[in-house]
């Protein structure tokens, strides 16, 4: 029996919600497997999978679901397109996808490019579709957003530490040497880090979107190569409010230690978080704008 996601914003007789997936790496494979095994019960139908290297899908994705040409995804009539490939895909194809469907962005570092954010917002308003952003490895997303909306956030700092093999760095950061036990590769505005660590700055980018009063220029990102972290990703979130009458500030620190296979850019708990984000955004009504889920 097909069970509809409550409050999905679709007429009950309109059939299952049609989902397409861009990217077939660690996250893409997991989401596709969940959609194929549980989708029908949840009112979700996988309508295509696209991957840069189509041969990686052989034997795992039915031929009829393999999308050859990303630009032709509208022909599959998706309701939701999930990006779990690379920020470049969001930058290049995101605005066009919004003409056809809501978009769930798995690589929010793409939005550090102000022009990309502007084009996504314009397309979202024009076509009345949502840009959802997966919170990924960011713990406490709602609390950060609520504090920010209440005007209670003065500083936000997100530190991501892992073994250097877990990094995919570009530009000047790619040449950095990590021979010390712990090397700080970058410390500064998240906007300056994303272009050089597009696949390792997504948690910081999600924080910048959760706290628009600080945004990509005000949230501080710290990237740390730690030779001891061979099997996990560690994300520290530290925030402060403005000083109160006593001179003291409200402050929160969280540490998320996520087991990860050596060299993987995505830890195990983050794979689960993405599936929950996919289910979550299918339960939200489509409305223009950028929404964390
Ligand atoms: N928001 C978060 O907290 C968070 C957490 C983990 C991963 N991510 C992001 O999600 C995305 C997928 O992660 P993953 O663990 O599945 O990675 P992965 O390396 O296992 O798979 C990436 C997939 O995208 C494809 N790909 C890589 N570069 C591409 C490009 N330039 N153009 C088109 N396709 C490309 C690869 O072929 C592969 O199929 C990455 O961008 C990653 O940074 C975000």
C-alpha cells in the first residue's frame, strides 16, 4: 500500500512523490538503496539516478532508472531532485532544476558563491519551488537558527577535524603539508574556505545558512588535519550570544564525533542524517526560498 507523506502539499490522488538522485557515491548509493527498498511504503518513487560515471551504476540501478543526460531530467517529471555529487552540480544545474522540481542540496558549500545563491533564490521564486539544504553533519541546526532569528547570536565557529586523507582540497590548501600531529589548514570566514575545500566545508556552509545574521562572511570555519583521527570526523560547534547585563554571554559548545571509514568524506551518522533530510523535506510544503531540513 502506498502511504502518503503527511502534509506533503500534494493531492492525495496524485500518486507517490517522484524523486531523482544526482550522484552515486557513498550518499547517493545509500539514498538509492533506501528509496528502492522502502520508497513504495513511504509514498516515494525513484524516477532517475544520474552519475558522472554511468558505469558505476551498472548492476545496482535498474537500466530504466539510469539518466544519461542530466539536462533532460525534466522528462522524468520529478517532484524532488536530490544533489549528492559535488557543489559544481548545484552551481551549474541548480537554477535549471528548480524549473521542474524542488531541490535538496547535499553540497551547500556551493552557496558560498553569492551569485549561485542569488540565482537559486531567483529560480526558486520564479518557479515556486523550494531549495532545501540538508543539515548533514551540523548538530543543533534548529537551535542555531532559532537563536539567530531571536537576535541572540553574536559569534559562531565550526571546526571540522579529520585525518588528511579525508580531505579533498584544492588551490593553495591542496599544497599544504600536514606532517605535524595537528595542523590548522584554515581559520577564517566560511566563504573563503568553501572554494578550496568544497567537499569538506559543507557543515560550515550549513551553519552559515542556519545563521543568516552572520552568514558566510560572519561564521568562522576552521579546518584541521589531525593524524590521530584515522577513523572519525570531529565537528565542534561553538557559539556565543552578546554579553548580558552581568557582562556574561550565553554560550554553547557541542562536539560531534562521527565514525568514518579511512579516507571517506562522509561519516556513517551523516548518511543516516541525509535520509532523514530527504524524508523531512518531502513532508514540507513547497515554498520559495532556502530551507534547512
Ligand atoms: N552537508 C554535509 O554535511 C555533507 C556531509 C557529507 C557529504 N556532503 C557532500 O555530499 C556530496 C556527496 O558526498 P559522498 O560522500 O557521497 O561523496 P562520494 O565521493 O562518495 O561521491 C560523490 C559522487 O559524486 C560524483 N562527483 C564527484 N565530483 C563530481 C563532479 N565534479 N561532477 C559531477 N559528479 C561528481 C562522484 O562520481 C560520485 O558519484 C559531496 O559534495 C559531499 O561533500 C555533505
